[in-house]
């Protein structure tokens, strides 16, 4: 079997921030149980034991939220202890943490470094842009705390990357944001397009990202990135890295770029398991780690149906010249469905324009890398 990866929400949807565009908050709002509280050590032990029993070659424990650090540092110390206890097959273990950064202090940074966690830090750019949407319950921006956390991680040599959400405002300031990231020597960047709540009509929120703005953002960011990379500077932007790799004939490592869904094993705080982070709804629950085995959940009818629906490709999409590289995009970007089938990607026009604009240079980069 392929390497096992689990996306774990130890604090459920609980968070100390109130980011305007938080997609997981919108999910918890419409499911029967909004919060599953904090994961206890008994559930964590079952999770680690079953994962390491099921996995072959490698296993990734990725923690996300809500805000996963709310569960406390002792929880993660227990994780390391349990990994040592149950890794009887001596497989390679990866630990990852996606955080808003506001809880990271000296002790946290030292622990993350010593235990080789890969940390994803949410940072939308410079203070005026970041604080516009990423603030606490008193609407106090989180930028200063995030930058303090990054300073601590630099001090202790924690491996981290930057994740930023391309919302309506961010999309207008690609140059300013990229300049800020590069000034701070952030060499590993990831961006995700902002999503409206799944039960709402797209485009009606102040943060809503339009296809036109996303197209403009992609072009400007690619121009800036390309100039540096072609000169030999080591700057990684995950989406662009994946696209160049696809031009080289490689499989994309980003889930949403493969064209077909897979079971991601998203684990809520009570041990409930779902196939995808975007679909942690009651109807998509595939079991609970306390009572079910991973293999049985992976082969459940819910998972089979979830994957099968994602295989549908509209005639318009199939006839598109960019289908082989675009593959229709993530299922979540093809909501709401039409007649029970995924619609066109809501950013379809943005991607068409971007591929038309950048494909020649991506192909050139693929050729250069292939000759190295």
C-alpha cells in the first residue's frame, strides 16, 4: 500500500482566532455537532497504534484545526512517546503541524525543532493585509504574534513553510505580498484560493475570490517567481512546483491537482474519520478509530461513492486544451453540483487564462530541470 497520511484535528474546530474566511468554521456551523472538543490521550493512543499497524514504509501524522496547539504541548509530547511505543515495524514517521502561530512560545519552538516537525504557518502577507481578515474575537490582528513565532522558529531552526489564503484583497496585492515574503527569506510558500461556505452562493462575501482576480493574481505571482527561479534562486511555491513537475511527466503531490479524489483519513477530535478536509460533514463520516479499522473505512461504500463522483468530467472540460494539466481541479471547487454531478471548476476561466499565459515558461523550466 502507499504511504499512509492522516490529517488530525485534535482541537476539532476550536480556535483562538476568528478569521473571516475560515472554511472549517463554516463546516462546523452546519453539522449536527459543531465541536468534538479536545482529543484525549486514549483516542490519540488508538490513532497512533492503528495507523502504525496499517502503514507501510512511512506514516505522516499531520495536525490541523481549528487551531491544533490549543490541545496543549503535553498532547504532542505524548504523541512522540506513543510513536516510539508502537512503531514496531520501524517505518519512517513524519510529523507536521499547521498553525496560526499565535500560541508558539520558546518551549513549543524547541519541541518542534527537537522532534523534527514540519510546520505550516498561516500568514497572509504584511501586517495591513494579514490583519484585515486574521484577527481574534476582539478583532485584534494576529500579525505581530505570528512574526514573533517565526522568530522563535528561526532561532531553534524549525523547518517551516508559509501558507496564505488568496482572498479578494490578497489577490489585488500579489507583488506586495511576494516582496514581503522574500524580504523575510520565506523560501517555501503555499497558497490556497479562498472558498465561500459550501452552503452559500459563491461570490457574495467581502472576502470572496472572483475568477478574474484569481487569474490576475496567478499571472503576477508566477512572473515574480519565474524571474527568481530561472536565475537559480531556491524559491518554492507549491502549486507552481507541482505544475512544472506535471510538465515533466510526474504525478502531482497536491491532492486537488490529481483530478480524482482519494481517501485522506481526516480524523476529528473524537476519533471520527472522514475522506476529505472539505467534507467533514455527518453524511461523509466513514467510521471512528475507536471502533473501526482503517482498512475497513478505506473500503467503505461512503469512500467508494465519494471517489466515484469525483471521476466525472464534463464534455466542456474534456475538450479543453488544458485538461491534461488542469484535470478539472479539486472536487470542492466544482461545487455546487449540477444534477448530482460536479460542475465546472469555479475558477475555470482563471486557470485557462493562466495556462495560456504561463505554459510556455513552465514547459521551458521542465526542460531545463530534466537536463540537470
